C-alpha cells in the first residue's frame, strides 16, 4: 500500500490457496468508484479511482496441466469441471476428463490413489479410485466437429474461475512461468515417471518432441497464437486466432465460427433462414435412413454425414415422399449422421423420405435472433420473417449468402394494414 494522503495505490496478490468457488472473486478487475474493504483487523477501506490493472503474475487463473495418467474409479457422483483442482488424501491433481469408470488426471502429486475419494474443488463431484494411477502422457482433444488428436499439455485459459483470458494474456503468462529463475512446477512424464521440472528448465512436454527453448509453450505474433508441440488450450476468450500442433507434430486448425443474425425483429416474429438451390429452398439436404426411422423415436438418422455448419441445436424438418407432408421437430444435438431430438418423431420414415435443417427456424424473443455455426463453405440462403398479430407486418423475404463473414440481415417491417 502507498498512502499519499487523499490518494494512494494498492497492490493486491491473488490468494492461490483458495479453492473451488472461493477462488472466483480473486479474478476480477476493480472498477472506478468501487469500494475495496479489508477483511479482519485492522480494518480499512479505499475507493478505486479508475479500473485496476492485473499484472501477469496475477494470471494464475490460467491452469497449465500436464497429462500424467488415468485412474479407474467407481460411480461418479456429480459432474466434474474439466480443468478444476481435485483433492484426495495425501495428494491433489487437475481433473482433465471424467467418463464412466475412468478419470484422466494431470499435475498429480501422489500416484497412490487406490480406495481414495477424489473430490472436485469447484464441482464438488466425488468418486472413489479402484486402483492407483496408470501412467500416460497424452489425451485426445478435438476442435468442434473435427477428429481428435493427442496432446500432452492441457491449458485452461481461466473460464472455470472467471472470464476466459485472451491468448495474448495466456502467452504472457507462459513467458512468466518459463522465465529464468521460475520455480513454477511442470509435471512432465519421463519413462512413465512424473518428473517435476522448474519452469526455467522446461523446453518440451515429452522426450522426442521438437524443443523450443525461447518459447517452450508456444509463440504469439500478428494476433495469432501458435502452439508448441503437444499443447492444447481451451476456455479462452471468444474471437481468438490460433493453431495448435498435436503430439504427433501435425498442425491443427479449428473451423472458423461465424454468426448468422437477423435483426430488427420483435418478440413473436417467426424467423427462418433456409439453404437454397437455384433460388429454391433445398428440402432434400438429407435422406432418411431406410430402416432406422421406421418407428417413432427420439433420434433421426440420415444416410449422409451431417454438414459441419449445421447448428449445434435447432429444428429439423422431416419430409415424406411423395406426399410432401412435413414434420418440424427440434433437436438438442447431432453427431455423425444422427440427430438427437427433443421429442419423438411420428415414425414411418424410409429411404425415400428427406430432411433439411434451416440455419434459423425459431420465434424471436428480442430485437434480433442469431445462430453461431462453423464455416465450411459459402451457402445461398432464403431469409423469411413473418408476424401475424396486432402489429402484423407484410411477409419479409430476401435472398442472401452466408460467407466467412457470416450474415446479418435487417427485417424490413412494413405494416400489414389488412390483418388486424
């Protein structure tokens, strides 16, 4: 603390001993006129004169976890948060993945886990280990709708504690923990043995990788992060540019996310954005599986691979052929060639029937409605907006193209004087 009388400065240190939800408040920026009060005796108080600045040393909400192995477990109670600290008698670790019967752990301080209860600091989830740690130095990770590849270092950029940090900030933190004199613990695996290195010693995640002494966790230039071999980052702020190099030394790039937005809407508007062919709505994007949909069910299987730019959730329209009767039903997710529906479809679909998925097919609840999808190719679309109510408008319809920049269309609201 520097007290200059009516003004002064406070330098505050993050309390990294805090765990779980208790840790959240430490990762924040104080705002102008915000009151900062001391807890305990003596008591004091200060009023922020502008927004605070977080130094790189305060970026410890970023978690750098080295994959150390897997452990067999019994029933998992609750849902673990990937990237959270877990504790057990005589040790702690970073939870990297939890599936039925197995946890993948990093930064393990004690590999003797058999019969011990493993508790998540944030989630409170628990399970009991049924064996000691089995050594491993990689786990698979995948960009959305892409294949999975092995990585040895899994970094959470802070979103499990606060807002995810930018990759520029992550890079600065990487330099901080790897600088000369750094005693930051790097839980590397050497010949199936967890070998802790000081940050200043660290150059590669695993023997045989290509070393990068100047930037052992990656570089940042021109607004883009380029990962060192075996380094995966998640939980960062949106809108980041990056390329990762998997443990095999192969560069991996994510598909670009784009936003399709229809603006100047009112709550209650029916809005649709359909893919088109030759100016007409393409109602045969997919073909029903010949036998998988012949009875009512909560999944709908198509013969084709579902397009990567299909919304993660939305509405699918099922179309009988030759009657052309349509059934609209919402889905919660999709994978491969299967849509997981929110309710049962009517059944009776065979290999002659078709299906299609609009980018947007919903009722607006505010002044805009949007959907974020992955870009794979330019798509010709037809945009429609309908409203039949006390504030009815003439049907709005326009053609457009979804590109790498996404799409934003403003609805022209022409009052329909006939409909009352």
